[in-house]
C-alpha cells in the first residue's frame, strides 16, 4: 500500500485509471511520471510543505496527476465543485490561499470570470487547452523532469463542505509528517476487511471527483495497485455498461443513482452482465429502505453502507446481512463513539432522536479560517465531541438510524417533522423522479410541510398529479406529515454528489434572508 511510484516499478503498464466515456487511460508509469513533473513545477515556483493547490475541473484524467503531485509534495489539495459560479469558486480559491490553480478547458468561461478575484493565486494552469490568464498545463509540466523530489512528504486533501446551508467551510487536518512512500492510511482502510479492494480490483467511480469520497476511494484504490474506472458523468445505462465492459469488482454510489437505475425498463436492467460486481458501496445521503430492498433484490447481498463526513470525525458501517436484519440503519461506529443529545447537549435515551455527536480522543478537524464554525460543531461541554448537524437515533443494539439534517427539521404547531421520511415515501411513486420536502411559512402553525417534485420523464406536473401524490402519501405516512401542497419543477437543484441543494428551493418561500424567519433550531445550524 503506497503510491503510484511503487507500481510504476512493479507493474508499469497496468492501468491506473480509465475514463469510461473516452477510453483514455493512464498506466502506473505514466501516472507516476506526470505527477512527478507537476510536483517538480510546484516546487520550482516556490510551493513548500503546507501550501495549497486547487483544482477546478470536470471529471477528467488530469485529476489524478494533480492529486498525486500534491500528495507527494506535502501540499494540501483542494477540489472546487465544477458547477459553482465564479463568485463561489473564487471564494474557495481565495479562502484556501491556493498558490496554484489547475482548471479544465471545459470550465474556461467561469475560470476566466474568476480572474479579478484570484489575484492572490500566482500560478494558473489549464489542461485540454488554454484561456486568458491561464498557461497550458501540458506544456508547463513538459519542461520538468519525471523525477521524484528529493523529499516526498505526504500531503492531504482539504476539501470544502457543500455549502448547502451557507458559505462552504474548508475542512482541515494537520499533516502527519509521514512520507508518500509510507503505507497509505486510506488504502489500508479500503484493503481491509470492510471492502477488500486490492491490486486486482477494478473500482468504478460514477460520481464527481471534486467530492471527497469518490476522490479518496479512487486514489485509495490506486494506492493498493488497482484500476479505477471513472464515468465522466453519471448515466444509468452508462454505469451498467461500464460494469460489464471493464469487469468492475467494486463501486460506490449515492441513493439517487439507485433510484434512477431502478426506474430503467426491465429489459435495460437485465441486459448487462454484472457477474464480476462483488461490492457496491453507498453513502453521502440516506437511502430509502424500499429502494435498498429493491437494489438488494436486483444485485444481491453486495451492498455495503457507511455514514461519515469529509470532516472525518467518525465512521459507521453496515454490511448487507446486518442491514437486512436492521433495515434503515447506517451501521455501528467503527471510528468514534456516538452520543445522541438534545438541544442542551444532554444525552437522550436509546431510541430517541437527537443531534449526532462523535466522540474522539483528540480533536478530529478544524474549519479553515473559521474558529467560530469549528467551535459551533463541538459539544457545548466537550470539544472532542463533534457533530455534522445530522439528527438520528441509536437502538438498543447500538445501530444508528439517520432522521434528517437538523437544519431542515420542520416545526409545525410544536410538532417536529423530519422531511427525509416524507421524501423516502414520495420517491417511490412511479411518477416522481426526485423530491424535496421542507417547511414553509404558515400563519397558524409557524410552518407547514411543502413538497417540490420533479416529475418522472413523460409526466406533467398537474393538479391531478398533485392529488395522486397526496393520496399516496396519506396511505403510507401519518396525516400530520402529509404535505399541504405540492409544487413542480423540471429539475431539482441536486448536486452530483447526491446532496440536495435544498436551501435554494426553501429560499423561494422564505426569502433569501432567513435569519429572522426560521426557527431557533434552524438558525443555530445555519449560522
């Protein structure tokens, strides 16, 4: 378990990464050489241990060259969501104090628009082409030797939260002082008993690489000498085709991908050979119980689930057999001890919902340039207990169940209502492609339940469909949880990582400044 340089010697022609759409690939020799050249460039322009490099790009093979260049140079590597506006992307580049920005030609328009706001970033490179203010990446690294730096301290990622409830926060952990040639900790986790990824594995990544889980699982696979197959963009049929074509053994998904694949015609679903597929991992968002049951019926007992955040403050895991025995759970903690607490920080009884805290022996993370936000993530009485803002409960056997995000809990007439349960119900309706549920103003009750639905392809959002959906909800959930009304959108603002950008929808009903309008519970989370 090491880095591409190890496998450049052991199996130089073995594929380190393959892009599913174009077929472009990099062998371990090529990945090692190109990342070494980029590392040489960054050292030459003055970057030293603890400095930052950022990447703003679509899913692209250059991602891996940039990642390993940073990791073998003692640098922090920050990925920028390729769908951000120039203002949003510039904020991250500025906040992380990047000295090098690498962008793809696919995002050139936004990259150019960012220029007035990223004057503190002196080196700007672009691959697949060039644009105003950016030097061509391929030409730039071509001037440097494919040789390792004299010292190769291990760097780290410093990704940002999605920013679905405000400004994104940089999640920073101290560098550990190890060398890139030392065993890779992420690779060790993947290669262990949980997922069994090894040098013979083929790992499919259908999600965007700017998100920490796809990036770390992909590069973790490379750290043990396996092959990574990347979808440029998720497509249900394309994903199934990639499993068959590349004989994929391992993969990772988000629940919305499951929902889209399950709604394919049966003839499409059954026309691919998935026999090599042994482990399907999923996380990032809660999976509706019935969706997971249907996936288990289709793919068999190969679904492995975990609950964790980029913050790395804890990690829960559940395998297929345990989940079948405890449907809906996201598992038991393997890292950290769970505490479920009320608004005052007092632990509640087993089975009662509350804010999820993970206890660690040391502070797990800090938010870059944001000490107040770091402190707000900690328990009122113990900084070693930290929360991601999720609400959940733990049963008598210690299994964790997610209830919802604290920020989106609805308080209607004094009753707490969790949107996730309602969303899990409505997404199973055959005429629903996607759904968001949240609270909107109500003069009598404070808030009422609103559903915003993206109709399935070929279905129109009409009053008749609204009635069908409300009748369907009344059959499956308690009456006080049933939405008062349903609105329709052609597409919901869901991030490719699977997270719903719900704040944008909710702002339409509350106004963009929620500070004086939301409940105290919501205001605490969003501050």
